[in-house]
């Protein structure tokens, strides 16, 4: 029984040595740098931009609803401006999405 334990310990030691030598040959993947103090990360900036887009569309929707219900407080020009702002924000978001997807596709198609 002790021979089996000794053999297992020797095998584990050999596996650890092989793992260490393999890790030495593989280049280490650099970890992404943390955002400097006080600056938002990319995901926070993206989340904020999507929230602004959502707010713009919601404001345009509420302006259209208020105008359609006959509210006298909102002029047609304000409704049209809010709709145009929401439309431009959606176009910009779609353009950014297309550019990011194109960049991702280019990176994935690069030979390694």
C-alpha cells in the first residue's frame, strides 16, 4: 500500500514539474490594465451611452404620446425635435455597432 502512495506522490511531482515547464514555454497573456482612478471603465461608458439612448427614445415617445393625447403644453416643433434627436441617436448606435462588429470580424480573420 505504501508503494502505491509513494508511486502516486512521484507521479504528482512529475506532473507538477511538467506543468511548470509548460507554463514557462507559453507566453503569459497580459492582463488588461485597470482604469485609472476616477475614470470609468469601457463597460461603464458603454452602459451609460445605452442608458442615454434609452432615455432619448423614452423622452421622444412620451412627447409623442402627450401631443397625441391633445395636451396643449407641448408644441409640435418640440415633438419633432425630440423624435429627430432619438432617430439620430439610434443611427449613431447602429453605426457604432456596425464598426465594432467589423473590427471584431477583422481581428478574428487574422492569421495567427
